[in-house]
C-alpha cells in the first residue's frame, strides 16, 4: 500500500510547490522530506483512521527498510528511529504553509483545498472517471480535540452586576479577571466574526443530527463535506422505464473541511464543481436538505450548468404547493415541489392523499407527471400547459381533467 500511495503522491505534482514553499518557512531543513511526510499522513489515516503526530511517528518507524531508505529516513548500515520532535517540527511547518496559503506563478492559490484536489484527481482510475454520472454530497460532524472553554464577556458581567446592585445597594464590585483580547484567545472574535471557544482557534460550534443510537446535539469542531461517486439513472417520461446505471466504486471526488455551522450551500456547490472537473460526465447531484434548501447558492447554479439536483423536500414543502408567475406574460402556475402544474389541478393531484397505498404511489406520480409544464426543447421557449395535456384545449370545448 505504501508504494501505491507514493505513486499517487508523485503523479499529483504537488511536491515541487510544497518543497519550494517550505524552504521559505522558518526553521532548519528537516531530514523528513515532504514526500515522506505525505506518505506518513496517508498510511496513518489508512491504518488507524487518525493522523495525529504520534501516529505519524509510529508509522515512520514501522516502514519497510527499502522504502525508508529510498525516502532518506535511514542509511545502509544502521537504522535510527525517527524522533517525535522531528515529525512535530516538520508537520507544523507543512501545516502552517498550507494554512497561510500562497499564489503560484500561474495565479492559482496553493492551500489545503488545492492539495486535496490534486491528490484526488490522480487517485481515481481513468476508466472509472468516464463512467461516473452522479455524485452524492453529504457532511459529517468532526469534533475538535480541544475542550470547550466557558467564558463570560466583561460587559455581560458588569450588566448583571448593575441589575443585582438595584436590590443590594452595598453589593461589592465584581472581581473581573483581566482578559487577554489578543488574537486567538478564548472569548475573542475570530476572523470570521464568530467567537473562539477553545484553544483550537478555528473550531466553531455546530449541530450534528442523530446517528444510530446517538441523539442529535451541539458540538464544537468542524463539518467534513464529502462528494462520493454513486450510480446514475436514465430517466424517461414513463416511471416504469427508469434504468439504474451500474454502480461505480465509491471513490471520493472532493473534500472540504469547514468550521461548524458554516453555510453548506457554497461548499456543496464547490464540491459539485470539483467533481465535475474530475468526472465531466456527471449530470446528477444527490444531496440532503442542508444543501438543497440553499436554492440561490447551490441548486440554481447547478441547474444553470445543466446538472440535475435530486431535491430533499421537507413535509411542509410537499404539503404546501404554491402559485408562481412564469414568463414575460406572468403566466400563473402551481409549483408543487419543483413540478409546475396548471392552476386548475384538483387538490388530490397536487398532494398525495394520506390513504394512498404503497403499490399505487408510482401510478399517482406517473399520472401527475403527464400534466406537468416543461420546456419545449426545439424553440427553447416554455410551452403553454395546454400543449402537454392528453386532451388539448384547442378543438375541444370541454376541458379534460386528470384521472384520480
């Protein structure tokens, strides 16, 4: 596995930029090269699902002798274990360089996102890239290593003291400990305008949903957003003629780590664009409600690119269709969870009845789909709803309503 990781690292083309950048970082040149450090990160995450510096040190001292020699970690005569100090110093220089970021000669930024994109692009075999037609985007909570620190701002303590002094005039002044408001201290405001609540100055409070037996709760840390290749589908107007394409291996196509409770819309859009850049055949994006609720920053940009988004509607949206105006003439149509219908559609065709049997659900949606309002692909203009109905209004004096 180490040799496979080394092949990915070499083909990614990141070594030259990283080595040049680390030469400008403070500190002595380390015996641990960037190539070796990246290999330690990969192996530690692969073997133990963790990449702490102690894990990196353990992996380094357990490498095969031939690989360790090729990376300059040992000589031909003796093996000297790699110390934790060496790993810590080099990893801090590496992380500091990517966190500060820089712009290369081609005017593109170099940061953690750039590193992940380059590595992922060469990790997926080319034969699979041509077959990927859909991607699923989701996020998971990643709590920080640092413990949340309770703090109270001086202005809040003084306001509380003023209220208490109204009842007790002789109340002593509050003992307020001087607070260090320098950048990065607990209780200060970070660059994003949110309070720092732990010694991990980039971690922020967030919300994680219930998973298995673990209830939903607040957490302090990060949201890890991941885009994974999934099986696509060939759709037609007949629900009985939907063909599911072969499921590709679950390759990760894009990754983004953001502080907790960061707006997921722009992040999801960036993941979809990165995935589409790697696999140009992607035409469908599947995402949960956290992303699809962001219409302006996630759904609409993808639709403008011709990429379909599988929406995750809430029960409130499903049970409350609303009227909208379409076109230059302001034509009034009914919007039912993204499906445009004529305004005279009966209520039992707008919302699925509660007594609908499971075996009749497909037929209900198929019947309603016959009356939807769609774009005319030939004229690039919107058809009038009457042009799509099984019984056209033109030439018929009696309007035909859909069957229940």
